[in-house]
C-alpha cells in the first residue's frame, strides 16, 4: 500500500516568516495530494490540494508543489500568522478507490 | 455545504461492551465513507472504506469482526466497536465523499472520542 512520510514533525517560525513542510510518497499511481490543517480535538480541514497533472497550485498565502518524478510534494505557507499554528497533515491517494493515506503530521507553531 | 456529522462526540464504555458511532452526511449523498482512527498526537490511520449498499473494505491489520461497518444509506454509515477493550480507546473520525461531485475530496466529521474503561 501507499506509504507517506512527512517532515519535519515540529516546526517553529516567527510571525511573518515562511514555513515549508515536505512529504514523500511511495506509490507512483497516487494522483491526488491534499493538505489538511487540524486543530486540537477538531476535524481535519482541507486547506489546499493538487492533482498529479499539475506541478504547482497557489491559494493566497498557501502553495503546494508536486514533483512526480521524485515522488514528493511540499506545502509552503508565506507570511505566517499565529492562527496558522496547528498540526498539518499531507496525504496521498492512489487511483481507484481514492483512499487517503496520511503523513505523520507536522506541528507548526507561529511565534508572535 | 458538504457537512458531515458524527454522533456521539464522545463516549465512555466498559470493557467488553459494544459501542456504535454514527456518521452522517447532512447535505449531500455520500457514495463512499471512510473510517479513521487517530491516537493522541499521531496521524489518521485509515481503517476501512465503505460504499453504500456493499460490504466495507478493511485495511490490513483491522479486524472486520471487531469493527463492524454498515453503510445502509447514502447519508449514514455506522461503526460498531464490539467487545471493546482499553486499547480501543481512540479518536474515531469518519469522512464522506460524493463521487458525483468530486472524485477526490473527502469531508471529515468532527470525530468521536472513545474511552474504554
């Protein structure tokens, strides 16, 4: 099955700086890569996603890049704000049933 | 739109008893629902995938006789933890997808915290 690795496990940045979280996946058939933000005790919220036919996608301060050859994708958050503090999960979805396999999560702390 | 609810939000049960968790799609028809469990400070682990009207597909290592999943309608899936033990204590989250709208995106419920004493 699909195996998703995520780094770093924790990340602290100063407010206004950028944050980058990286993930790798193992199944070359994976074709959908969402990123979720989860606050303590709450449901994961989709913040951005990318499909395998696109190399980069941006939504305001958030961007995701995908390198299919290397099988890795990254989340970029610019101009970070304290409310960006949360746990972020990447995920990959192989074709077919389109199940999601999650990375291990990154706890982002934005220091005011 | 695309709201998924879960009930109960938290439950405490005694070891050896069974507990049922409901997952509902409130404003769309969920052709597929997924069940995850999440231990504290850990990732979401996919337990099973269920399509309306058919048997659930369980991930490797998940006991199908212990975690009974029923997806009887397009808006409701249930997860029953049978003969619960303390090690089953976890945060259980469901998600739902409407393939007729979006083949990929999953909408998550708020989760159910199960504590087995």
